């Protein structure tokens, strides 16, 4: 069963750390991290990082945007 929740933790140095999945390489999961002084800031940064990661335009192997007219075969 997949893990649920915000994945925000309080570190020993006093900062808050948020972790999110950036992507996958084969079977390996690549994580991204955000750090903040308060829980609220960490939650906002984490939400922003997840949103930007999901809605960032994908690039094809030639460097153009997916579906761009110059690279359609």
C-alpha cells in the first residue's frame, strides 16, 4: 500500500524538511527536498514544488516541447 501524507518532518537542526517525488528512473524513485524555518513555510514550498513539477512542460529527446510542430513525425 502506498504511503500517504505530507512527508514533512522536523529536523534536529530546527528546520522543517518536505520531501516529494520528482520522477522515476526505471524502478528508482527520485526525490526532491524543500527546507524552511516553519511548518507553514515548508508546506507552502512543498505545494509549490509539487505543482511546478507536475505542470512543467515535458521535453522530447530533441529538446523541443512535446507536440511542438517542428518535431512531430
